[in-house]
C-alpha cells in the first residue's frame, strides 16, 4: 500500500534482468508538464541505469492522461516494443472529472496490457494537491517514474 512515510522509489535489485536488447515505449501526458517531465526523467534515468539503449526508447507525448491508453495501444501494437510505460498526473479538482479520468485511464491501461500480452505500466499520479504530485516526482517521496521503469523491467523478467 502506498504510504506517505517513505520514499516509494526504494526497491530490491532482485529480478532485474539484462534489458540491453529491450525496446520501451514511453507515453507522457503534457497536462501538468512540470510533474510529468520529472516522471519521464526518472523513468529514463532508471532504464539507462539498468542497461537500456537510448535508441531503444520511444517517447510519445499525449495532451492529457485520458489519452494515455490509446497511445499505449498504438505502441503496444508494434511487435518490436517489449513494454510500455504510461506517465501522467491527474490532480484532484472540485468536480468528478478527476474520478472519470482516473477510472478511464486505469481501466484503459490495464486493458492494453491484457490485449497485447505485454507489460503496460501505470505510472500515473493521482494526488490531492500539486505539492503531493511534486513530492512523488523527484521530491521527498521519490519518483514514480523511476518506479514505473523498474516495474516494466521486472515484468519483462517473468
Ligand atoms: C481536462 C483535464 C483536467 C481537468 N485535469 C487533468 C489532469 O489533472 N491531468 C491530466 O493528465 N489531464 C487532465 N485533463 C485533460 C484530460 O486528460 C484530457 O486530455 C481531456 O479531457 C481531453 O480528452
């Protein structure tokens, strides 16, 4: 369960396999760009740290998190792509818009992974405030982009 007490980016090095020949799609939502760019940088740094080659990383931007599943589907449909990482940030507002977007994105991303039988990772922050988002995008609670990359790598090791 997520906790506000520790860095969420700490992880065991178990199941980290060679990814030098793996190809990753990375979909980044432009909404809340300050946060999503930090998530992207965290994911990028982690993939490179564990041996991914720059030329095997394919980034696509989408306007908002709602568009993440479709772009993930376009990438997952490519035979050469091994895993897709979806990065976004939906901040709680005053209306139910937040719930509709989060539900759609979570279900959409799940469905893409199941449909294409590939890891499609949910690297989407759903904070109550902008500060909570920043805390999880390279701040005091680590970087969810880093976690998303580690999750993709671990799933490729099955
Ligand atoms: C419209 C909207 C709102 C209100 N808030 C967010 C948000 O916090 N994070 C995000 O990624 N996107 C937001 N969007 C945009 C939607 O994701 C989507 O791009 C539009 O509804 C168009 O489909």
